[in-house]
């Protein structure tokens, strides 16, 4: 199942924050990636015909297909938890490039795995 409302919702301090993280996930299709997040205890909902929104207390991202094995990631993450997101993706066996931006759109960090 790649849709679940069992996980925690995004914490209030992040609900109105602008998007600060984007990236590309490699090696799995978008539905498979959403399923991995659900198995890790995150919430997941359909956000378009083929896209998903996944969230936990410190992160909410949209997952949209680029092709059969690449997924676009875009949303908000607690900047102090970017490494936790990268670690989770590594445990999933998903290749990734994540970029963290500040409020003015300046690149703060890039993480690859």
C-alpha cells in the first residue's frame, strides 16, 4: 500500500514554511518510493494522477515521476533533519541528490547518496 494516514502529520512550525528541499531519487518508481516511506511510518496521500505527498513531523515532500526509475522530490524539511532524510533514503536503497535552500532561495547544502 502506498497511501496511508497512519503516520504523523507535519509539525505546525513547518506547515507554513516555504519549500526548502528538492531533489531527484533514482532506482525506484514513484509508487515504490511512496511505499518505502509508508513502511517507515510516514503518512502518504495521492497528490496527482501519479504523484504522492509523504510526510512526517519534520518533513513533507511531493514525489512526482520523472520516468520509470526516477522521482522528483520537492517540499519542506527541518534543515537540521536533512541528514536524517538522506540516511532514510540510503536505507531504502534509493540513490539521490538532495538540495537544501534558505528562505531567499540560496543553496545551503547538497547531499548525494
